[in-house]
C-alpha cells in the first residue's frame, strides 16, 4: 500500500507538481471581524497580495472565485466570467462538501471536485500571491501564474 503524502491536498498538489511555494502559518480566529486584514497583518504582507477563495453558484453550478481580501466578490462579474447570468454565494455546506475544506480554510488548490475557477485580474500584476493552503491558520505563497495553471483558471475583473 502506497504511503499517503503528508499535508493538505493543496500542499500535496504543489509538492507533486514541483511548484515553488512557501507555507505561512498564522493565528487569527476565522470569526474575527476584518479577518483578511488581520491575516495580512499577522503575515506582514500587503493586503493586496492576500486572496480569499469563495465558492458561488452560477446558474445552478458551483464556481470558485479568488479575489483580494481588500475587496468583495462581484457576483455579477463572476457570473459573466463563468459564462452564466446569475450568481449567488454557495451554501456553506455545499462549498465545504465540494471543496473538501472547511470555511476559513478553503483553498483554490487541491479541491475534492475540480470546479471552474476565476481569479481576479489584479493577481496577474503581482510577483507572489497568498491563498489558503487548505486549513485554517495556514497560507501558501506562490507565483500567480502557477495558481492559474494548476486551477485552469480564467482571469477576469471579479473584485467588487
């Protein structure tokens, strides 16, 4: 029997794909107000480099949106980028079930079901971005091009 690789599905994917990345642990309660800004502060990085992963339902199918923590997800723009008409944030249980991660730790990488992914265009102008590494209290930094490649993402203006 093959030995299971250690880490989250996101970190295992990055390691097996030989993608340069760095893990960044932090301690911030996922229920804290202004969570993204607090995580950026804890990691001592510009908030524009820290991205959150949200799962929305676009015309009945789940779609991943990745936006900077400094803004909101523009659901109308996400729907258009995903080729749909209407989007709403997915039910928490549906997002967790589909991704295999818990709220506050949903990573765009290594999700249980590969979903269409849209990354905000602001990521393309950065050398390094930070996204959840697949569990609360752990971020991963990597080149945005690698995140786009590994998720098969579309890049569009989806930040509100």
